[in-house]
C-alpha cells in the first residue's frame, strides 16, 4: 500500500486547505489515503466527502489539531 498523501493545512489560510484537498481528491486512486492536518473541524469538506462517497475519519491530536484520514473507496 502506498504512503498516504499529506496536506498540512495548519498554517494555511482558508480556503487553501479545502482547495488543496479537492485537487488531491480528484486524483486519489481507489484505496489510496489522503491525510489532512487542520486546526479546525473541516465541516465543508465533510459535506463534500459525504456527497462524493469518500470514507473518512477524524482524530484529535495531542496538540489540539485534527487529523482527517480520507480514502477513495
């Protein structure tokens, strides 16, 4: 299994993390994973993922940020 793609959006201004995620999701292969590191709950991203059929889970990190794991399929 390939290493997950990672977007560290903790120092980015909105909407850059969401825009980057959409670019990566467009080329995410079946079973491949995208990991996003964010300072907030990405509610707009969750809505897009739900509509598009992606699987995801979010973990709260010790530093208070969110780690969102997204898979295609």
